[in-house]
């Protein structure tokens, strides 16, 4: 072998990377950093989301509201009874009539007992409702995030989705747990007290209620200000989570490249923005509380003085004024609670906006409206299916064309290797076939059925893709393989591992197939993880298998084991193999050479090797690299 | 995959035996810095609450005095007093919040920053053990719980008990018999609260841990989205997430039930006592032993104590949650960072260098000795007892300036070996020296400056291309960046929208595996490091690019001491010599051709042809 020879053959091939070829194959749409990435929220979406979450619990919510209404009534009767006891009970008792006193006492105790029981039932019932709502919200976010297409995930980033389902849901939980009960009891007690006040003395009553106007105005101003602050806070916390998860997922390079200090200063920025918006939220609430409370106290003083004059003039009973004074304090007590409720409400509605935005985002690769099925296989037919690209073209949303219009037929059972330089469009071809993306034009069909009309389970019985990514989920090795077919038995899982050459290393793990990968996630090497990924695909047993650089980390014996498995276990299946390693190509029936989105060569490996085209030179370079 | 929630792999501490108070006291270092603000806020809240207690007394005196005596002048006097008190109360309420708004936000910020900083410095073996969702939930929801605790429950625990005591005092001064009746239920309340505290704190710890597990499932499902989509398994994953979320719901419902019982008692008992004291009071007024005004004042005071008493349930619940959140926070902060372990080792007098039994005495080694591994043994800290060491007495010498390829079967420990050089993991025994100096004697930061790495999995961070590359050598000149990009054949970055300033990583442009790998390689070589460790650096490259990179890399490797993990002959050919790793040792060292001749294992590894006796080589 000689280095110079390799260089020469390559020099023929490609002098320097052309800009196009170098553009990566995945979605190249740059995601602007900062806040602009947040998806727009359709107007009314947060409200609609809330309605749909509350909807199924209407009956329970009504019962809970009745409970809290009665409970408040029972509690608010207290001062009324006090007034009755003073005005009627005392004179009656002086006349040796204990009747009114006994009635009042019995009434007070009865109300206390009732309020207690209702309080308990209310907390339990609202707990059930709240938790059901949270569960449903989590479920929706999760399912929707899973349904969204890959290009979305690449733009939106994992941290932001995580923040939606954790921090934002927590905020809503806070509102449900404390806020709603507070609000209900506040509204009700204000209502009761107002009614009682008007009944006791309509002049004083109406005067007291007039305080609602200034307080309402303050509240509105506060709401407006805090809405802005809380939106900022939600965006900031998402940023904190994005930074945090990125660091923890890349802790090895972080430490190896002494990135700690730089990360800390970057984290400090997001962390500081979050702290800042929190502080602003607290400050604006403090101002609101002080203003509202001051208004209330001025009002009380005015009413008391007026009431005292009325008593002096003899147009008001002393007992009524006493009761009035007690009720008045209570009327304004909730000002603080209202502020706290508003606080959680604003925070939660900012979170709901973000969640609603995520949920309103339509998957660009939707489930079919009218699901079709793949035609049944005739007895004894090969398991593979025919793939057709019919006038398919693909461009990114930005309009940049990746694959110009083309037709391609892969007959059932054929294995096709796709080679070409980075950026030639190989991965895009694979992703269209796996329906990670939908074509911009034309259709991809499996035995004549458009992929877009196949529901997910049917689609994945048809097509499965093994990527070069080798992520393992927490759980055992067996469970990770069983992702290929969740109902597989242990024997089937082990058989798949054996067929792919993964059995030995798994059996040598401390607990064999039951070893928890998370405990040793860092230990299962990249090559071994790729073998697990293959075992998954084997277990899934699809009609069409796509391998996207799925052997890049395997050593040669490992790759050969995979090839043996493919020629035996996967015989008769349609296969599309994208590989840098030309060793993989030799087992294919057919080779496609791609360049800048076009298929430039198409033939059997033998034909292409003996020819003079790109493949021949590629192959030459590869042979020489071997020894 | 099973839809059953997984047993959490994260180490769970046994439920803390100490009380919530002891957990919360650990927050002192953070609270200390804002103690005057907290103190001011507490005083404001206290004064506000006291003025709320005094206001009913003023009301009483208005009813009993000016109103009863038709005294208009006195009414104005009292009215002004009432107004002043009211405004004071409002001002104090506002002050209480204003004082702590920024300090509290900054406590949360500092705690989160400390947690983040500590996590970055904890050894990789710590991160292996902890699910990332558990770490995330500590940095977000736990931190929020603690801030909320400092903002309200902490202050109100103090304020409300003082208000309560003052209120009781006032009530006793008004009418001791009625006061006694009202206070009596406090005894069962205290008993109940301590019972409640134990159960609630266990439940809230469980719920916080379950929240972390939920975050873990979520995070994995997002990170592994391509696999889930490839196999159409999002339903399976959704079922798993749901099962985990349902566990959390059960715990939350249990908390709600506990809270419901507590609230019922806390609300009910004082109300009942109040009912009794009302009856007794009426009797007393009727008998003339007390005045109507006193009774009104008494009941008014008692009613204004309702909130301090009722809030007890809420405050206790919150304090318990904050205590368990604090425990969780300190579980991470108590873990010792790698550097602290070194110091501890040094302090305890354990020799950092174990007897090097190699033939060459360390003192006699020449200054440029290259990388020398002597009798290196290593097993992962959580490897089950009884399993063999992953590396069992490994010897390897890479001469200064030499490039050594490391080959071995998948899973033989090649990647592990590379992680030992920059001390991402610590060796159990033996020694590793760089130019004769034991790596345990080199400060970590310096060591990692000396040893530059390219990982098997190329990770880019949310930063510009140039920042990502220059991470390997922050002070490198601009030409170094260009040179490194050229070596790695990463010229494609110049065609990106903003060239080398384009944002990449999680929050930027997503690049293909091959592109990421090239940038990771550029990062490794940018600082012209003395020692270079490359883990299968060309796996994701196509044949052309691979050849171009190899050609350029040769220049870099010619004057660098390098260890290159290789799976392919093409990569092996970058090296001067090859070492074969098997069964935890280096079993053969030589040039590629020598080993092809002499080692059947090597031949099989490189060509896939089986050894002559037909046995599968292990």
C-alpha cells in the first residue's frame, strides 16, 4: 500500500469540497438562538387548552364548588351569630331565657363541624381533579412531543421540550394546588360578606362595595405588568434547563476540555435572567399588595367613622355596627390572597401559553386521516416489499433543494447500497423512505401504498431504520432490544442478539440481559450499542430495513457478524444500506452512487467496480486502505 | 420495552433520620448573606400582623367609647388612629415583600449556580450513577420550593407564632376564662402536627424523587427520538411515561389526603372552641361579669388568630417539602469533587504514587519519556463484586513523539483506557506517567491541558464553531483555528451562514455525525497538545474525507505523542506502532505488519479472517 496512491485516486475524485456537498444532510435551517425560536401561540389556544383539560371534570368541579360554597357559608355565619348572640342572646339570658343562646351555640358548633368536614372533602376532591388534569397535561405534552417530526426536534431542542413538561407543568400545578381553592374561597367570602353587609345595612353595605372599583383598577394594572414579567420568566427558565441538560449530557468533554469556567459564566447569564425576572415578579407583587391593602384600610376607616355617626344619630344599632366592623375586616382580608392567586395565575397562564404553543404545533409528518394497510403477503412469498420513489423531490422549508425530482424502484428482496460523499443526499433518501420527512413532491410507496397513508404501527411493520446513533434507554439490555418488538419473548430477544453477534458481550455483563444499561451506560461501548441497535432491528423483522451508517463504530469482526446476519436472517427483505465502509457494499445486490442529490451510477457491485466511474475509484481507495 | 416504571437507578438515600429543622438549618450559609433582609422582612411582617391585632382593639374602643358615649371629638381621634394604623399595616405588608424580592431571587440563583458548578466538577463516575432527570429536578423544582419556603413559610412560621402568642396574651388580658377555652385545642393540634410531619415529609421526598424519574424518562424520550421514530415506539414510551406519571399522581394524592386531614383538624378544632367561648362569653355578659365591648374585642381577636392557626397546616406542609428539597440539594453538594478527593488523599498520607515496579526507576527516566502505563488496574466503581477487573495490570509505553494505535475487540476497554489519561476516571492501582511525571501529581486542569482528546461520540456545545474548536486551547492564535479546521477537513464551516461564528450544538445548527466528528477532531488538535488521545476519530467519515484527514493528521501526529483507538486498518496506518488490548492487558505491540505476521488475534481483528484453529478469538 502507499499513501501517495491513495491520495492520487482521491485527488481525481474530489479536489476540494464544494459548498453544496458540504452542507449537512439533516435539516440545515439555522435556529436563531435566544427567544425567537419559541413557536407562535395561536390566539385563544391557552384558554382552549384549559377548557379541554377541565371539561371532563365538570361534574366534580361543580361538586367541589358547591362544597366550598357551603363551607364558606358555614364559616361566614360566625360573625352573624356573634351579633345575634350579643343583641338577642344577652337580653334573653338576663330574662332567664337560655333558648337563643343554646340555639346560637348549637348553630355555631354545627357550622364549625360542617365547615371542617367540607374543607376535608374539598381538598381530597380537588386533589383528585388537579392530579387528573396534570396527568392529562403531561400525557398530552409527551405524546405530542413524540408525534412531532424530527426537523421540529432539531429546531426546538430537547431542553425546551423538557422545560415545557417539567417547569411549566409545575407552575400550573402550583396554581391548581393552592390558587384555585384560594380564589374560590375569596370570591365566595367576598360575595357572602357583601350580601350580609347589604342586608344588615344597605347604606354601609353599598359604600363598602364601592371599594371594589379602585381595587379592580389596581389589579388590572398589576396583571398587565406581571404578564410580561412571567412570560420572560418562562423563557428564562427554559434557557436554564437547556444549558443544564446540555452540560450534564456532555460531562466528559466538558471536563476533558476544562470547559467548567466558561460554562459557569454562560450558565450565570441564563440563571441571572431567570433570577431577575423572578425578582421583578416579586417586586411588582409587593407594590400591588401595599397599594391594595392601603386602599382597603382607608375604606374601613371611612366606613367605621360613618357607621359610628349613624349609631350616634340612632339610625344604626350598636350590635349591627359591631358585626359590620368584624365583617369589614374579613371583606378586605383576601387582598393578600388575591395577590398571591394573581401571581400563580399569571405565572401559570404564561406556562400554559408555552404549553399550548407546543401542542398547537402540527406535526409536519402527520398520521393519515384515512389509514390504509399494506397488501397481505401471499403464502411463501419473500418477506420484502417493493419500494417506489415516484417523481419524488425534496427541499427544505427554506426552499433549498436537496433532492431534485427522481424516480427509483427497489424490487422486493433487493438490497441496495447507497454511497457518495457527505452531503450527496443519501441520508435524505433514507429519511424519506423511513418517513422521517415527507417528500415535497411525488410519493414514496411500499407495494404501491403511499407511506403517508400508513398508520405508524403498520408503517413500522413495513420500514425500520437503524441509525448511527446509539442511544440506550434506561432499563435492561433486554428491554432495549425489545424496543424492536415489545411483545417479544426472552428467547426471541436472545436469538436476535445471537444472530447479530451481540450475545457474547451481553452474556458477559454482570447480570447478562438483565443488566441495567444506565448503571453502566458509559461502559457499553459505541460498537456494542450499535450491535444492540441491530438486534432491535432484527427483532422488529420489517419488510424493508434501512441502515444509515449503522456500522460506523463496529470493528471488522463485528461488521462481518452483522453482514452474516443480514445475509441469513434478513434474507428476502428489501434493504437500503448507506455506508462509508465499502465492505458493506459488497454484499449488496445493487449499488447507487449519489452526488449532489442525483443518482449518478446504478449497477451491481461487480459492474461498478470493474467500470471507470466514481464507484470504481471509491472502491479502489477503500481496498488500498485495508492493507 | 416494559411499560412498568423502572426501578430508579439513581442512588436513593435512606429517608433522613433527622428532623426537617435540621435539614433546613443547612441552608444557613445561603441564608446568612440575606439575613438582614430576611430579618427586616420578618420584623415588617410581625409589625403588620400586630397592627392587624391592634386594629380590632381600636375598633372595640370606638364602639365602647365614642359611639357608646356619643362623643364625636373622640371618634375623630380614634378614626385618625385607625387610619394611621391601617396605612402602617399596608406599608409594612408591602415592605415585607419588597425587602426580600431581590435577595431571595439571588439565593435561588446562587444555589443553582453552586449546584451546577459542583456537578461540573464531580467525577464522571458520579454522573454515571445519577440519572440526569434527577439532577435537573434538583436544579429547577427543588430550588423553587426552597425559595418559596424562604419567602413565606419561614417568615410566617416566626411571625404567626408570635402573633398567636400575642393574640393569646390579649385574649387572656381581656378574659382569661374565655381565653383558656380557646387555647385548649392547641394540645391535640401539636400532637397531630408532629404525626403529620413524619408522614408528609416521607411522601414529599417520594414525590420529588418520582418527579426526577419522570424528568429522566422525558429526557431520554427526547434524546432518543430518532430510535423511537425508527421503530414507531412512541406509544410504548408514552405508556412508560404515563405509568411513571401515575406513580407520581398516587403520591400527590396521598399528600392531598394527609393535608386534607390536617386542615380539617386545624380549621375545625379552633372553630369549635370559639363556639364554646361565644356561649360562655354571652353568659358572662348577661351576668355582668364582662362588657359587650370586651366580648366583641375578644371574639374579634380570636377570629383574627384564625389565619395564623389555619396557616399552620400550609406552613408545615411547605416546610417539609423544603426540607426534603434541601436534603436532595445537599446530596449533590456533599458529593466530593474530584479535586477534593485528591486533597483528602494527600492529607491522609496515602502515597499518591504506588510503588512503581517497572524496571525503570522514575528518577532515572528521561524528561521526554512519552506516555507510560505501568501495571494499571481499573474497574468501574459500581462494577459488581467478584467481576474481573476491566484492566488488569496493563503495561504500555508510548515513546515521546510516537503515535500508538490501540486495537481490541468491541468492549475490551479501549475507550475506558483513553478516559484514564485525563483522569476522567481514576486508576485503582499502578501508575500512568507523562514524560516521567505521575498524572496524579499533575493538577487536573494542567493535565487536561496537556492531554487533548477527541471522543468517540463527538459532542458540540451551544456556542459558535470557533468557540467549540478553541475550547481545546482558549489562548490559541487565530491561525491555529484555521490550521485545525484544515487538519480536520472541516472547511465546510466557512460555507455555513455565519462562517466560524455560526452557532452550533443543541441551540444552533444541527450538523451531521461526520461534521461533528471533524469539529471534535479540530478541537483536539487546535492547541498543538503534547499528548493527543483520539478515540476512533474517523468512524463517521466517508472514504475521501477520511483519507484527506489522515493525510493532514499525519503532520500533526509527527511531533505529538498520541494514542489512537482504531477499528480499521486505515486508522491503524496513522500510527507508528499498534498495541492489542485483550483481557485487560496489552498482549502484543508492534508495527501493523509485524502484528499481521505474528498475531492471529490481530489478523482476525483487522481482516475478519478467523484464526487458523478456527476458534473465535476473544
